[in-house]
C-alpha cells in the first residue's frame, strides 16, 4: 500500500511538473482555417516539402502526407500536371531558423464550412518560449511566399456564398495603352481615380463617405471590361466580380460582400442594366433572383454601406438604368465608350503593325524606314475606307481587333469590307 501510494504521488507530481514545464517553456500559436494566414501557411509548408524533396537542406519531417494536384494550361491546348506532397492532418516537425517546432494539423469532420463544404481545420504551432519571436517572421515569410506568384498580375475574385474566393490563376497585367479608347477618356478616368485615392483625409474631415463609383456604358465590344482590367493592373489592384443574379445571393449577403471586399480591389458589376430584367431574374429552372433593387441601392449608398470602396459598373443600355442608380454618390463619373472612331482604328492598326513600338522600358524601337512608310500608307488607306462607310453601322473595337488578328497588314486593309458585312448580318438577325 505504501509503495502504491508513493507511485501515485510520484505520477501526479510528474504530470504536474510536466504541465508546469509545458506552460513555462512552450508557447503555442493556433491558426484556424477561417483566418487569412491559414492558406498562406499551407502554401509555405508545401514549398518547404518541395525543397526538402529536392535536398536543399531544409528540415521538414512528416509521415502523414496529402496530395495537391495543379494543372497548368498552355496556349496551344496542352497542359502540365504536377503533384505536390504536403503535410496532411496529423503531427509534423519542422526546423525554422535553427529552432524546432511542432505542427499539429487537426480536422473536425463534424464541423463543415457551409460556404465551401470543407471540414473545419486548425493548425497549432508549438515552440520553445524563447523562440516565440519566430512566429511573426514565419507568418510574414509564408505570406510573401504565397503571394509571390501574384506579383505583376491581377487577381480575380468571385463571390462564393458570403465570401470572396480567388477565381483561377492570377492574370497577367494588361498594358493600359493596349486598350484604345477615344482621346481623353482613359486619362480622365485615371486622373479622377488617382485624385480620389489621395483624398481620404479630405473626405473624412468633411463627413463625406469615402467611396467612388464609375459607370462605363456603350455598345458591346467597346472595351469597357478590358479597360477596367488594364487599369487594375496599372494600379496593382484586384478585381472582385459580382453577379447580382447569382443563385442564393440576397440583400444581406450583397451588403456583407461589399463591406468585406479584399483590400486594394475594384468591385465590378457587369451588365447592371440586366440585373433586374425578367430574362435574368427568372432562369429556365424557375429560379428567381433574391436581390432587390432597393437592396442594391442601400448597399451602394445606404446607412450600412461600406467605405473605402471603388465600384465599376458597365452597361450596354444606359437608357434602361433607373435614375436612382446613377445619381451622384452611387455613380460619380460616367463615360461613354462607343463604336470605333477612325482615329481609334488607326491607333489600333499601328499598334498591331506599326512602325514604332514601345517596349516595357518605354524605349521606342524603330523599324526600317521603308516598312514605316508602307505601314503609314496602309493606315491612311484604312482611314479612307472607313470614312467612306461613315453613317453605316459602326464597328466595335473588338471586331477590329479580331480582324487584325486574322490578317496581315495588307490583307486587313484589303478585306475591311467583310467587317461591315458581318455587322449588317448581326443587326438583321433576330
């Protein structure tokens, strides 16, 4: 009995001392799957695993792995598939800057994320108390590693339930000069936006909501969406595409999405004139949109609407928009992007086949003089043909661009008439 009592006291004392030592000597950091750092850390762990596989001296010990498959689509239609083995649910150990850490990835199969349907997960990092300063460095490194592939690109987000999710891979930035608009339009919008971004304090001092709305209207193919994408790339902004007729989207979710958009992002509402028309509101299977017009107005400029927000709206039919939607405060600047003018057509022609191009360093590259003269003469001939057909159905910039892609410089000018024929056929079709 005495030996048993002694062993019990010894056991409890050992457990108590172990708990005291754990509390004094160890420190833990929990990262839930709802936190933004969660995907960054998983991506960083994946990179660590790849570097270990390549024997570059990084220590990551794991016997419980998961597979992540990535598919890269090429322009020629082919694709490459890569399989990455990353630490799965369980206990792992890694060495970071000379300090060992325990990584526990736990998955609760009974709790699901209602938006994505994935199980709830947490990651717990445990290190010696003296190494607690490494946690901020590790998270910063994880963020940098996860977002390094987005540098020089535009990230597109779409609404997934009440959250924003990245849509596909980041797009390469488009040179804003490649979107040819009427003279002065691009400059006016860009200058207005830059002026807005520098006046946060001015808005606050005067009690004005710090948000800006832009409406681009005009026929299809005039470059509305392309210009927004190019502008986002120039300003290093993301684009949040919001479909007002999305299934399950209601007024409260709409307001939540607008208030929780990612930082440094444009919110894009395309074809806003069709959002409340009968052909969009009720689909073939009988689904009816739950977003009301008053809900949209309140989300844009109501009591509960968010600030520090930039919204772009596009429409092909300005006359169909309600005056309440485009009043100042909801739409602060409107620009019309119409059919291609002769000057736009000439500028686009020279950008495709021109005698002088500009590279990324803005240094001009001159082609031979004879070639420059030939391209210039072809551009003048194109303008004459377009002016001769003035008064007919206009050509969009998209149709001109498609025409130039299919033809060489001489062939594009010689066959310009086929564009007017195709436009007439489209206009006559029901």
